[in-house]
């Protein structure tokens, strides 16, 4: 999500703030859900609330910033470079929290799924985690880290030739590997510990990503890049 890029102004104030918040929130997460901060009987409602807040901040924030005049106000106030840097940092933080929230919900509802043999659930979970993580990493290596339409949408124009269609690697087999197969690890993680709530949150986040894609991102991509030739 470009929230933490060691190859881009690693010791800028934005990077230092991002890294500090990452460490602080990880410690807070551990204290609340693992080290006795919240009693087990009360942990699940807090975890569900955490997941709901992250859903609102991420998808609501994207819709407000990228779908309204807010982005123009930000650019006018801070300039394109600083706006892009701050936007990526904030989105990176919220995206990280989505993963933490999903994990918190699953960890607070372990053992809900009963019936299938343990070896079958374990095998299915490992396959989903390996497939999702592997395809997402493969897609990133194939397309590079800068395939990131949110930045283009933020500034209202293509920033490079990275919008050209890619027809090799995982893109040869999947139309949208980052958003589709690349998110299967969320289901696998929930299945690994037998959490229905974890599966539900994974499905909610996954479905919301596609809603945003079809409503906001895909129309922008089609308008901006549809006429460009495909990469070999």
C-alpha cells in the first residue's frame, strides 16, 4: 500500500511518524487482545468494533478523498508531492489496522467451526494462505510496487506508464490477482483457527474492496488507460 517504503525518503518526517505509529499500535494491539488488557469475555465485541471502525476509515476515507473535492483541497494546501506522501502514509496505517482488526476478530472467536476433520481444515487453511500470499507477491514482483492507481486517482492523472495492461505472470491467469486470489490468506487465517467471525470479516473487507474497485477505481482506469497498448 506504499505506506512504508524504504526506497522513498526513508528518514522523512512522514516515515518516522509512520514507523512510530506502527510500533505503538502493534504494542497497543498486543496489550488489548493478548496480554490481559481486555478480559476474554469482553474481547470479541471490542474486536468487532475495531474492525468496523477500520472499515469505515479505510473505505469511507477513500471514497471521501478520491471521490470528492477533498483531494483538490489537499493538493492546493500542501502541493502534490506532500499530499501524495501523506495520503500513502495514512492509507498504509489504516490498511495495517485492517489486518490487525481482522486478526483480532478471529483470535477472539477461536474454535467456532466444528465438524470437518482437523487435518482437512488445516490443509485447506494452508493452501489458502499460501495461494493468496504467493499470488499477491508474484503480482507485485511482476507489476512493481508502483502499480498503485490510488496515487493516480489522487492527482487526477496518470503518473507513469504503469497503467499499461500487463498480460504476463499471474495477470495471464487472473484478471485482477491483487484483489481476487491475492486476498485468500484472510480466509485461510480464519479457517486455521476455526473462526466464523474471522471468515465473515474477511468476506466483508474483500467484498468492499470490489465495490470500491467497480464504483471508483475501474471507471478511472478505463477512462485513463483504456487506449494504451499492452505490455509484452
